[in-house]
C-alpha cells in the first residue's frame, strides 16, 4: 500500500474537484500573512512556513506530534474542531487574510500523497472529521495547482518561478509524482544564468526527483561559461553551486589547471572574507580540481595554503603525485571510481610531465603528448603551447605546430623551446628533442642543440622535426611516430655552466 501511495496519478477527474457530489471531505484553506504578488516569492516562501501551524512546515513522518498542522494537532482538541490550538511559545499568529473551502475526495488525495494518506488514516479524531484545516503563509495558487494535478489535470504554466512554487508545495505534501513532473517541466522552460542558479539551489526531501532540472542547469552553465577567460569577471560573482557546476566540465577552456586553482582561491577570498567560512566552501569545491594536472610547484603551494583544509586536500595531493610519477598507479587511478578527475580539460596551455635531476648535472626531462586530433587542428599555421616549467631559475615552455617551409608552400611539424619574460637572463642550456617510435616504443633523438637564451619569448627548435612533409605526417596509420593515435614527445634540458 505504501508503494501504491507514491505512484500513480489517477485519470482526469478535474470535474470532481470542489464538487460536493464526488467529495467526502472539505479542505479549509487559511491564507495567513501578506499575499505575495511576485510569483518568485511563492517558490521561496513555500519552504519557510510557521512551525506548528502549517502543513508546509515539516513532514508528518519525521516530526514530533506538537509539530502537526491544525487539522492534525494532538489532543486536547480545541472547542472548534478545526481551530488551531494556541501555543504561547509560537507567539502571536499572523491574521488570516483569506479563507477558502474546497471539496475533495480523500481517496484521490491519499492515493497521491503520503501526507494526506496519514492525515486521513491515522486513526485519531481528526481522521474522521469532514472539514480539515490547512494553514499556509502564502498565496493558495500553488496548492490549487497541486490539487488539480492530483485530480489528473495538467500543469499548464511555463513560468519557472510558478513551477518551482508548485514543486515546493508538492514536496511539502509528499506528492512525489508532482515533484518529478515539475522537475521535468523545468527542463523545458527558457533558461538563463539566474534561473539555472535557482535550479541548483532547489532542495526537497527526495533529491533524485530534482536531478532533471539540476542536470539541465549544469549543462547550461557549462556551455555558457566554456570559454572561461571571456566570462572571468562574471563567474567571479557566481555562488558556490554555480561555480561547482562550471568546474565539473572537462570541456572548460582555461590556460591551465594552475590558473583555475588560483581563480578559485581569489574567488573565495572575495566572496567569503571569514577564513573559517572560506575553508568550508573550499572543501566542497576543491574535489573538482584536477590535481593530477596541477604543476608540481602548485601542488607544493597547496600544502602551505592556510585557506585549505589539508584533511580534505591530502588524499587528492597524494594521488596526484602517484599519477605523475608511476605509470602503474596512473592507470589504476584512471580505471578507478572517479576517472573524470584525471581527464584533461581544454587547456590553452598543454599540461606537461616534468622530472628534475640535480646530479651529476642539473637536468630537466619534459614529456608532452599530442593526439591525432591535436595535430590535425594545427593545419595550416596553428600551434599548441605548453604550460611553463621551471628550470635553472627560468621558466621555459614548448611550442608544437604546423610550420610553413620556405621556399614554397610546404608544411611540416615543428617543435620549439622558449623562455618567458619574467626570468633572469642569460641562461645557456643544451636541449634535446626526441619521440617514441614504432615498433619498439623507444625514444629516438631527432634534434639536439645548445643555445644561450638572452631574450624573452625567443623560440629555438626544429622546423621539420621528423624530416617529412605534412601530408606524410598526418598519415597517422603509417606514421611511425604515432602509437595508438598518440605522439609521445620528450625534451631534455641540461644546464651548461660556462
């Protein structure tokens, strides 16, 4: 019987609603307080009613007896059956500004709502009373829509605020079918950033019922703010639920994961000046950071950041270090329960794997992988820049791209090493470019050179790294430098001390 009460909507019996001939009960609806003129306020106030005098204040299955609404109040029964008993602890009740009576069928209401089922069948005096009082603090329109829905009628409004108002009342009365239907209706409504954030902040007793609306909101926010840099200032004003939705996207276009982490820290310091509150919010957002794609320098700074609760960040940090250092652990983590947390986003600067050696010479090994899609998009003059990596007190980067050979309109694959502008100069390094080759999979050196960098942003390298035209390079099936659709590049930098 419990399962039966959750389920089914009856056929279309709208003609029977408020018809004495087809009814055995009367709902006495008392509207107290001011009546909202703004439909959006209905959605908000539907979840905040006065305790002990409204059916919208709590659920009868989980509250104590003194929390039931007027019609379900425990003995002693007041002189008038449907009059609310006075409770001095509640203070003066707001005046009744409107009163409406609706004839209803207890069978139809109990068949759709656990609340009404309990109300009509609890075996106490009020379960046998013909007139039942419901006291609400807002306009009765959402409740009327809910009653019509329980009688099989459709919800015709397309205003998200109105639908949310109905959804909240349906949740209070435990009409799961209406909650689910309203959530699905919200996915068909026009959506904006404000509406999406409203969806994400909805709450009800059965969270899964809101998943369609919240999924639609997340999809909207991820698509709108995919170009993160373009909307950076707008995103800075978005609340934590909206920011969490944006951070969940693997298609987010950001310079690097380091940049995204720094943005979150700055956002938190602006939004939450109190450090304790800020740490709490960070604890909910930081799991969405792709730690495995943070630079080693940034991972080190996280350990020292006072805004971060290390009890929350410690495990992701350890996993990130294993991901970077151990191929076996990396595959194990990718195959684990949260594979999305190891996916690369659409980084403007390609993530690198970096290994530093200090003896017998100061050396740095840098690994960068490019797949066939990356390379195909380079033609005719495109390029991919790596994130910066620190070596010999300088910040270096790699650039891979489609290069136009001179003379003639021939294209080839080139790889270059550069240094950024905020580093001490000059610095002399010997750099070596190599790539894995089929069938052995070993790295084969393709270019080696020694250069003293004396000017920022000057790039040194090889314009035709594999000594083949572009047409042969993109013949991926026959190109020995692509293994499983991926080209594995390595650059080794050795500091030259003169």
